[in-house]
């Protein structure tokens, strides 16, 4: 067995429930519910990765770390404050820079793999 490879396990652990730091529901819009499973932390603790699920709804998000996303299920429209919207669907992969501020509209329930660079 090696400690340089990691296979993601099934989602059988208890997730983090509720809004993540920097994520808030938008007043007057349907609030989505989220669950986060952090399945791996790199040896140097600079990267976390796992699975995130969300029901449909709206979040205003303020990022402080870079995130890579692979959307497994669902769809969303992401709109940077003052910027143009982009639509993402199951199968899409994308990155969100650490200085992103804007709206995530989850238009169909999402399941995504993520990797977040903390340091």
C-alpha cells in the first residue's frame, strides 16, 4: 500500500451540513441546502478535496481559495458580481479563482467533486 495515492471512498461518513464560510442565501430567493464531504487532505494540508451536494436555490459566494470543480450531476448558473453568467452542466469541469465574488444559482440538484487549494 502506498501513501502517495488516494482513492475516494463511498459517501458513508457524516457530511458537513449548512452554509460554508462565505456562502449565504440570497434574501427573497429560494434557499438551497448543501452538504459537504471532505474526503482527503493533502499531506502538507494545502489542498482539500471531496464531494459537495446542493438542492436547487441561490447562494451569494465569496471565495478566498482556488477551487477546481467537476460537476457530476445537475446544473448551475454562476454569475460574478458585475460579470456575465456562465452555465455549467453535468460532465463540465471548471475552476473558480480565489477572488471570485458572485451568485451560484443551482438550477438542478448538484453533486460535484472539488479540490480547493488552501495555501
